[in-house]
């Protein structure tokens, strides 16, 4: 009997040692990263223990139950990342006085009134005339994607999230190609680099459907031909998209259809990348989706294409969770 008890005690000590090794491994960064959004309730651990480990002594069974609960608590604390913990704390809107940018600032202010907003504008005077500086929690700063990178870093300082709503505005037909390249390509890339240097963790970029048209057999699509006639802007946007995807930043790229200034007349129809070839959408809806992309964990490292349809009942705040569920 003494020998049996001794063997059981040694087995228990060995098992406890293995539990401790497991607890140490679960605390390593590598394991935590692969365990995101998983939880292991104590009740589940108890159930597994009861099925796989026969009780040796009353004291032994009690000790194992306590160990299981402790281990489950540590796994839960270390592995589960609350979406709220990743929510933006300060958002920079690039291109805040544009037709879509202004709507983006206003929607963010209404939807998440406790979140500070930095409205980046080429003209402080224009931002003031639009009333952006009168919104509580909104700070207007001088910003232009053509500024030197160090100036952009200063402009976005303090933000942990950037929503880029910039884009060149066609004017001089002879200078459109140069303008599209400077703004939608080099300017966006400069902003991405500045965001990384400033410690930004999330970057949301507005782009366009058919940006990747050449690669998906849509080069002759009238929408591609007409839009790209403005300085090859879709080709320039694609370069910036690829740069963002390889930047290491958590990104969301929103590709809307043709932009309408009128109020929304329907819900959002969303698809994954390179699936939408035609359609229009209200700038108001685009602004909503851009902001929800910054707050919804389901939008992490995703490309989404959106248009508007009177039949659709999908609200903007549910677009990502519905599409990527």
C-alpha cells in the first residue's frame, strides 16, 4: 500500500510540473498571438479533466480542479482581446474638408462622441467655415499629403488611427496625370510612412471599385475606362493600396462605387475585393463605412467594395460583421 501511495504521489507531482510548464508556455507572446479571440471557460476545463483524468484521491481531484480553474483564468486573461481594448482613442481624418471627408468627420462625431478627432485640412479657414472647428472634441490641423513627411508626422501626432479620405480633384487636363500621381500614389504612401513613424496602429483608406481592373479582366469596363481617363487615377490608387497592405499596419481599404452627393436612398451592398464592377453610393454611406472600419475588429486587414441599393437593408455598422462572419 505504501508503494502504491508513493507512486501516486510521484505521478501527481509530475502532472503538476507539466501543468506549470504549460502555463509558462501560454504566457509567451508567440502563443498569445495565435490564441487571439479564444476563451476557455473553467467549466470546459473541468469537463475535459473529468473525461480524461481519473481521480486518484479526494485531495488530488480537488487540487486538479483548482489548477484547471487557475489555468483557464490565465488563458482567458492572456488570450482574449476585447474589441473595446483595440478601439481607436484618437482619430485623424486626412482630407477633412472634402465632400466625403467632411461627412466622415461629422459621422464620427455623432457616432462616437467621446472619441477625440483631428481634422486634417489644407485650409484651416475652409474648415472653420464648414463648422468643423465648432464640433466638440474636434481639433483642426493644417495638413496636406504634399507636405514633407516630418510635417505630416506633426499633423497626425497623438492619433492612433488614420482615416485617409484624400484624392486628387481633376482641374487642368494637361496636369491630371501629374496630380493623380502626386496625391493618390506618392501622397498616400507618404501619409502611410508618416503614420508608422507617429505610432499609428490602424489605417483606413478610401479607394475605388475597379482599382484592380486590369488584373481582373475589367480593363474595357466603361467605369474603368472613364475613371482612369482622369490621370490614370485607378492605377495610382492601386500602387498605394499595395503599399499599405505590405506596410505592417492594421489596414482596411474601402472601395466605393460612383460617389453621389445626394442623401442615401438605400442600404449598403458589400462584397470582397474585385467583385463589384458597377454601381453608385452616397458619400454619407461611404463616410459611415470608413468610420465603422476603424472600430469593427472584423474589418482588420480587409478590402471591401461597397455600393448602395434600395433593396438592401444592411446598415453601415453591420457591414463588416455581416460580410466576414
